[in-house]
C-alpha cells in the first residue's frame, strides 16, 4: 500500500465521519427540522420569486442575439 492510497483511505475516513456526524445530528433533532424547512422556504422566496419580480433580464428584453448582448456589455464596461 503506497503513500497515496493511504492518504486517500485516510481522507475517505474523515469524509465518512463528517457525513455521519451531520446525518446523526439531523436525524435526532426535533425542532431543527422545522427550522430548516423555514430556511429552505425563505431561500426559495428570496432567490426564485423576488429575482423574477424585481430583477428582469434587461439584456434578453433589449437585444435579440448573444452578439448584440455581448457588444452592449463590452461597450458599457469600457465606457470612460
């Protein structure tokens, strides 16, 4: 068994230990599951719904092709 295979085995053991640490922690919690559900719902609202409502895709609306979009971005970035 070489050094590299020993290192890979050691790092795999650490990853397995970390996985089971979190797995056991999530499995045994009671209130934490509800809190995680609230966090996931909140992240969904923040990144999916609010993005669509408040941040429309201006480049897609104003230009038909990728070349036109790229030209516009380069022009605005290099403007003095």
